[in-house]
C-alpha cells in the first residue's frame, strides 16, 4: 500500500517548513546555558550569605561565648538589648552620623561638582584633589585624622601659633568628638558624591544655562532653578547610598575614637564589635547584628520611598 498524501494541492501553508521542534530545542539550550552561569553564583550566595544569616539569627537566641556550646535562652538577648540605655544612645549616635553626614556630604559634593562643572579657575586641580579621600582606605583616613587631631598634633600646633591659646581636645571632649567624626566622614565621602553629581550635571542642556544667563540669572540662581531640578534623581540616589553607608559605619569611627571618649561616639558597628569580640558575648552580638540589619533595612526603605519613589512619580 502507498501512503496517502494528505497535503492539499495549492495549500500555501504546506510550503512553510515547520520549525517548532528546533525552536523548542534552542529555547531549552538557552535555559540550560543560563542555569550554568547562574547556579554557581547562587551557590556562592547561599553558602556565604544566606546560611550565615540564618545561623546568626539562630545564635541570637542563645547565650554563646564563641567557644563552648551555645545555650538556648529564647528572647532574653532581645529583651536585654531593647532595655539597654547604652543601646538607645548608640542608636541615636548612628542616626546623627547618618542624617547629618548624608545632608552635609550631598551639599558639599553638590557645590564642588557645580564649581567644577562651571570650570572655575584651577578646576582640574580641584577635581583631582577632592577625589583623593575616596581612593584612600577609610581606616587609613581615620588613623591619619586621629594623629592630626591629637592634643599635641599639627592642627592644635597651628591653632596655637595663630593665637588660640587653649584649642579644644578634638577627640577627647564628648561634646564635640561626634561632630569631628561626622566632619571626617563628610570629607571622606564628599568626593564620591561630587563625582556622581558631576556626571548628572554634564547631562543638563547648555541651552538652559545660556537662556538663564540672557535673563540675568547668576550662578547661584542657575544652580537652584536649573541644575538641582534636572539632577534630582541623581541626588536621590547619592543620598540613599550615603545614608546606607553611614548607617553601617564602623571603620572610620573605630580608627579615630574606638567609640570614645566613654561612649560618646559609639555607633551600631562599634557596639557590635565591643559586645561580640571584646566581651565575647557572641549570642548578644548576633542579636545586635539582627536588630542592626532590621533598622538599616527599614530606614533605607523609607528613605528610598521618599526620595526615589517621589522622583519616579
């Protein structure tokens, strides 16, 4: 018997080759290749991020010194932490550093970026000089400033030569030490904010500046009325990044003051270090880490919604 040809003569669809199986095979190969590249990264993230986070949460419910076996104590660490007046002060110091440091670093970076964008005399030197703190290790910057601000250090020597008879003890006076740390943090970060804001300013149309100049607007007026509205998105991103960075600050504070004098500059990072490594209370330190993560996430999310959410709207 001969096979019956069911294809109708003159049917235009019969001339089109069927490619569905080959397309499915190509799609399958694409999925396999994607899995080959993604699975190792996911495995590393699980091993070095997800598992340690889960273990840290488990340890936060224990009394553990890092040597002997952990002892389950339930919510006792959280109860002690939330009732600790020192933790309340530490949280206040952290918010001061994050809020004031973010506002100051964004403002200073904005002014520096605008001066460079307007090509002030010597702007190339300024751009290079202002970016030096960014490439310096933060710990090195903290140690450098701790040496400069010592009681007999170069800064007080210069102030004494200028006639200031009793210059302050910059890192020994609880009333001003936190502000010194904030100032150094701003010095460290403003070069990075300057670079990001400068990249945003380069995209502002020149025609707007020319039109404003013809209308008699000075540089400050153009900054407020033209530049800032045009780079609001970039400023929001800079503020969020800087806020997150300062919320988890540790190295700059530890290198300069180690949280002192007393506990005047203790922030969440140094408080965690003291409890876990100095006092060997690893279970309590895990509790601090969990609360620190929750606080950091919540505050960062709120700031993100306020700034970037408004910009998207």
